[in-house]
C-alpha cells in the first residue's frame, strides 16, 4: 500500500511537472452549460449568505437584548413573562420571507434547466462514452462508418461546437462529471443517458467518475482537451488512421510479442489482427498523455511497470500481470511507443 | 441520567460487537503461491500438472473467470456451457477430467478435435480463474462461491443455483477426418 501511494504521488508530481495539470473546478466554467450552473451556484451562494447573515444578526440582537445579571444583582427576567408583542406579525414576516427565498431558488433552478436544455446542437460532435471498471471508452460517431474511431480515457472536443455525449455502462453504475463543462450524469447499465455540452474556452479539463463503482472508483479519470476546430480535426484525422506498420526490427519484434502473447486477447490495435474489446483500444496509445485512466503519465517507465504488474499500480483492474522476458518487454515498449 | 449514559454505552458496545462481524473479502489481485507451478511443456509429453487450485473457493476469482469466458469467446464453441461446436461444459460428462488441473491443461495445451491451446495467450492466473468458472458451470463449486447472475442477458440459471453433476468419464471420440 505504501509503495502504491508513493507510486501515485510520484505519478501525480510527474504529471504536474510534465504539463499544466488538467484542472477540475466547477467554479471556473469553461463552457455554456457549466456557465449556467455557475450562475445558479453564485445565486444560491448569495441568497444563502444573506440568510446566514440575517440569522447571525438576529441571534446577536437577541443576545444584546437579553436580561443582564452581574455578581451583585439577579437578572430582571420579568420581561420573559410578558407575551411578546406582535408575535404573529413577526412570524408571518419570517415565513413569508423564507417562502420567497425558497421560491426564488426553485425558479432559478427551473430557469437554469431550461437554459441548459436550449443549447443549440447543429453540427454537434457525437461521442459514445462507455464506462468500464475503471476506465472510459470513447467512440467518436460519424455518419460515415469508416470515419468512426475509438479511444480511451481522453476526449478531444472542438471549442464552440456542441458535443452530444451518449453514455453507457458495461458493468456497474458510473457517473460522468467534468465540472468545468457540465453537471453530473449517471451511466446506468442497460440504459442510455445523454449529456450535451459545449466548451467555449480552450484548455485541458479533468473529468471524474462521480458514482462509487468499486475498488478504483477514485482513480477513474477522464481528460478532456478542448481545442480550436483546426487542432481538433487534425487530432481526429490522426485517430482515424490505423496504426503505422513497425519500421525497425525491434518494433517488429514488439508487434510479434503483442500479437503472440496475452495482449492480443483484450486489446485492439487498428491495422493489425488484434481486435479484442475487453481493454482499451491501443491504436494510438502513444498519443495519449496518461495511462491507467489518468493515473500515471504515459512514458516508457510507467508503461513498463503497468505491463509487468498492473495489480501493483492499480489493484483490481482486469489486466493481469504479464511475466514477459526482459527483451520481449523492451521490444513491446518500443513498438507501443510507435503508436502515435 | 445515569441510566441514559449506561444505555448509550451499552448501545455503543452492541454496535462495536456487530461491526466485528463485518469483514472484507480478500481479493487475490496477484497470483497466490502454488498456482504458478505449471510451466510450458518443452516436449509433446503431458507435464505433471499441479493439483491445488486456490481459486475454486474464491468468489472473486470465479467471477473473473466468468468475465474471461465471455471476453475470450469461449461461448463461440461451448456456447454458455451448453456446447455446440465444442462439447457442453454444464453436463456430467468429461472427456479429459473434471479436476481443476485437467481443465487447466485443456485450456493451456489444447485438446484433439479442435480445442486450441491458449497457454501463450493467457496468464496462468487467468487460466486458473477460467478453470474455476468452468467447474461452476456444472455445479461443482459451493453455492456461496459460484455466480448467481451474469453481466449480460441471462442464459439460464445462475451457476450458484445449478444442481451438482457427478462427473463421469466420457470416451474421447476418434479424430474426425
């Protein structure tokens, strides 16, 4: 457990050092939907602050007006016996004000929902996001099936264009939450949920599974990169390509290791005979920034550790420990690094 | 007043006692010692298989086996245990032995008439988990270990509700040409 914590800490540090760490902050909306939610939050916070201040002031006034005593004389409590003046009117005022406050919150809630439902969806990017224990599978849909592609744990979306995320779960209930872009939405096995969002500011935003889904629930992250349309199209075009054929002898051997051992039973690499769907699609593994669903930076060292013994790095994942001979492992890593 | 304190203390003690009954199932995320004794055969001779499987009484391992069974397309030939191109796995008849070690050998090294050898493509751990699950198909495991339902469309009674079959040896069919 200690080694795991240390691994995680160093991974987090390395990730923070390598690139600007993706941030996750509901108070800094980066999209149309999150902006509506942000406004609702600010209104709720303001109103509740008013109520809190009013209650504290009322308590202080009551304390100030309370009968006083000192060590020589008793308090004059005769006022407590008198009926309070205009009690009904005061209570009516308090109830009325509370009701207005609550109704205001309700109205703000309704208007926020309506505003969020009115997001224009012309020219939307369609993404099917499948929650697995404990990673995200993203299938980019297209009217032309040959232009569809699959990736994992990383979404790229164009800034200013709406995105329709269709949510499914393959095992247990998960929940998608990308605080900078949208509210939460549950992924329930056997049901389809739809999340509509739009990023208005380029940046890297972190999403997180927000419904307890098992051992590694807390480490099931999704990285969302919002970039200008041009950059997004270039990324999508690269993702549509099959993996390049290995160019060097070492990479060719790595591919043989991949296809000849355990890897091929669960993973897909486009352009090869590997086509299994239990684990993440690795066609463009090297283009991703993290491995293990946002847990570790994607570099040779972490990848080697992950392949050799994932159970030490993320206990409970479906991927088994692979005891490959060192030469085979190095060849495999070299091959995986070519999957840009 | 004293009575109330006493009853709170008593309730706390009862709660602590109840909590002591809770425990967390230990999941073998790494292979326990003893399951990795089988090595790849260097010749065509059958290796001496080890006989102890730590997984036949572990619910987590059996459910992992169930996941592999579907993911690695055992269904393709054995259907959901009912058999089709391959022999059924939920009945009493066994051609190559019903014990975990024999099932391990069948998966790892293959059998005549079409069962491929998966030894190179699966880890030993996974094969033991698969072997444990395969035994649950004919009710060989205890009811608190076998799965009661699947992740997908139900294809029959859960393994935990199956009658225990008594394994009988079936004659290996002659190789078809």
